[in-house]
C-alpha cells in the first residue's frame, strides 16, 4: 500500500521572457516557493510531488506580443536534453525524493525553427 503523502500545486508570479536567460528570474522565485510550500505542507504528511502550471518558467510573452515562432524557438524555447539547472539548495533537504512536474515551450534539435509544448519532470532529489 502507498503511504499517504501531499502533492502541492504552485501558482507563482511569472515574468514574461524575451530571451532564454530570463528564465533564471522565474526559477529563482519558484525555488523559494518550492522550499516554503514543501516545508509548510509537510507538517502533517511528506511532500514528494510539486506541480508547476503552464507558463511558470517562460510566461506568455510569445502569445501576448504575437512573436514569430522561429525567433521564439531560437531565443527563448528551451532544449530539455541540454538544459540542466543544478542549483544547490533548490530542493528541501527534509524530502528524500522530490518530483517536480513542469511545462515549457521547448525545441527539439531537429526542428530548429519551431517549438513544442512539453511536459517534463526534472530529476530531483536531495
């Protein structure tokens, strides 16, 4: 039988991005939210799963500003196979394993001028 646990969904404040490096500001905010939510929500049950909503990493600037797909893919879309953000202290130490589920606009290497909506869960642990 699976032991009881709490899954947390975050609703972060998001900054729209204009270049790939702007995602770092959103990640910084999400990092603080993950720590706080995991600590506050784990008072009764452990928190092994955290979900981020669509747009949490990149915002919706491409849709709001009606940007060209090719320029957004080149300047903003992430390459999940290559991007590895290993920030120390990003995840709470009280949790042995933490699964973070997220969504991002990513471009596969073979389709350089376009991007896809991708859901992924970065490998994360203590």
